C-alpha cells in the first residue's frame, strides 16, 4: 500500500472541477499529496473542490496556449500529472458541423497537447503522467467521429511522450474508460433523448444503457477510475509506460 502513497508530491490535475478530475484530485490529496495544481474552465466548480492539502487553482481553457504560459510557473517541482480535461460530442459524420469537429478536437486533442507539452517541460526525472483517453479512441461506434478521433489522438500522444520521456525515467500512460457516471454524458444529444424516454430519470437511463452496452452490466464510478489513475501514477506501476488501460466493463471485447 505504501507504493500507492503520494506523500509530499506536487501533482497537476486538469479538468479538476467535476467527474473523474475532481475524484482523482480528492484521492491524491487523501493519499498524501503535498500540493495540487488544478485547472478547469469552470471557476465555481474549481473553487468548490475540497481537498486536504495546499492547492493552486488556475481557471482557464486547456486549449488556450496563453493559459499554459500562466500555468507553467506553478509547475516547479512537478512530480505527477493527470491530464483529464475534455468534452463529449455525438453526431454522424454526414451531419457533423465543422465548427463542432474543431471544438471537440480543439479541447480534447489540442488541449491534451498543450497540457502535455507544459508537463514534459517541467516534470522531474522519474515522474509519471496519465492522460484520460476513452475506449471511443479504440472502438468505433456511429456518431462518435469527433470524440473518437480526438481520443485516438490522445492515446498516440501518450505513447510518443512515453518514448520521449523514457530517457529521464518519466512514465506516460493513458486510461481509456468506457461508460463512467459523470456529467459528461449530459453533453450528448443521444443521452439526453434517452433520459427523456425514461421520464427524466437520469440514473435509470444510465443504468439501462450500461446493461445493454457492457458485459459486466454497469458503468464505472468516477472514484473507481480515479483509483486506476492513481495506480498508473504510482510506484506500483513502475515498469508500465506507453500503455493504454481499458476500463470499460468489457464493452470493447
């Protein structure tokens, strides 16, 4: 268990205002993090994040290069990073507006690149990084062109960074969740329609979708994904780099 501790470590978490990012920030703080640097474009959500360690809150868009110019000075002594910020989208290719394609790729892929570039410039030797990808970056489904392409790009970014970081013993991995019970679902038209079909009962809609989509019959919680991220960051995963951990309840089988 000691290998899953982060005593005194400085850790960056992007997209920390809600969902997987917030759960991961809370877990790492509880595991002894010395300082968290957290960023999100939702100022109120970021301010509401309650963690038992010193925290630097930086509001901004991960796809804005100027934001990272402001963040980098706060990354001195960085030990670990969780690059999690992202948005969802859903539309068939023939109906997909180019503006929506650019929005999703901008936040999910440009944002991942800018985040990773800042981290690779500042992280100390022996550090570790986890990028939040998605099983949509591995398995094709109708209506996921923009989101899936962005997450496939995140996976490749993680692999390239793993090769580049290896000389300094910096490990870089990606996690590819399937369905996770987070607010990101509410951004997708098909899920909002499903909730309507269930009389506005969001939990029932999510449970029904999980039963149909996964052999295990359920989706993950944000806290479960946070625990898997913590493992990949930790010394317990000391020989794991360039890997993609599928955490999808068997959806991709």
